[in-house]
């Protein structure tokens, strides 16, 4: 079940070496930083990012603790693991898991920033003149499109890692009763899968949050004789179909739930 870690790390490093995804992500980070400073929610954004950073650091530390425990059990059972091989094994696991979880954190960083940007728009629209709403929404959905375009390949790599990890993990679990690998050796795959699922659901909630904006705008009173203009604005936001897109497909929470459910059925 540890095979997807080096595979995922290689898939991550290829576009980085080619300097394609790196430049795209750098531009996206600059845009998100500029929007947060312009709309004055940078402090809120930083507090939320600290939470995501703590989650992925704990996942990585959990992987390292699990692998140290596994190697200690192997030594106690007299499997005669040389110290040099032990250090190399732990170093490779630390590197591969760090690369995959680092990619997951970068994607989560973008998704979290998009969610906070949408929250800020919903807070500002309450006091915003009706004629300014379409323009501000255009800016918001433009940032959504650019950000989702910059991380769609990262999300695809994470999905491939998850798709390969789950079947191998089930094989290892089935081998537990036959003298297979001990439980600590399964934890890296479990923790990496947890991090990937965290990112997937975080990205999916961006689209669901966009779907709630028309109802919010429709519930706001912008003054007398503005009902028709408000209705046109609501329809404009609704038909803009803003959200988090992955290769042209709008990712929603329900879609992620269905994909996970179908994949579990196929694997089992």
C-alpha cells in the first residue's frame, strides 16, 4: 500500500521540473493574495490556512511515527534490518509522503482561499448597491476559474494516488489475518488517503457555496422598485454556473460522494 507514494511523488515532480504547474500556481497565489488584501480579509484567510497547515503536518508526522513503529517491530521480530537500510527506508517514506501531502496542502490552500473569497463576497453583497453586484461577481468567478485551472492537474494526480492506494490497502488488510504486514505499515496509506479526501471535499464545497449565492441575493432588499433588476441579477449569477472546475467538469460535493461510493463498490 506504500507503492502509490513514490508514484504520486514522481507525477508531482514532473510538471514542477517542466516549470509549468509551478508558474501557474505562483500566479494564482499572487492573485488570491491581491484579492484578499483588496477586500481586507487577509487576517481571516491566514487563520484558516493555519488550520489546513496543521492538518497536513499532523498527517505527515503520523506517517513517520507509524513507519518508525513498524521498523521497530521488524527489529524486535528479528527480521535483521540493517541500520543503513532502515535510514534509507525512513528517508524515502518521509520524502515521498512529504511531496504528496505538500501537493495536497497547496491544493487545499487554493480551495480554502476560494471559499473565504466567496464568504467575503456574501458578506459584502448585503451592503453593496445592486448595480455593483454583477461586476463584483464577474471578478469573483474569474478568480474561481483561474484558480481551479491552475490546480486541476494537481487534483487529478491526487485522485490517481487515491485510486491506486485504496485497492492496495484493502489487499494489505486482507493479508493481516494470514501473517501479513502489521497495522503500523498500513497507516501511511490511510493517512495519505485521508489528506486527499480532505482536499477533494474542500474543493467540492466551493461549487456548492457558489450555488447558494443566488438564493442569498434574492433574499436581500436593495430598495424600492428594484425587484426586477434583482431578479435579473439572480438569474445572471445562476446561469454563470460558477464553481470549481476540473477539466471542464464542475466538481460538487454530491459528485465526490458518488465517486467515492462507486469506487468502493468496484474495489470491494
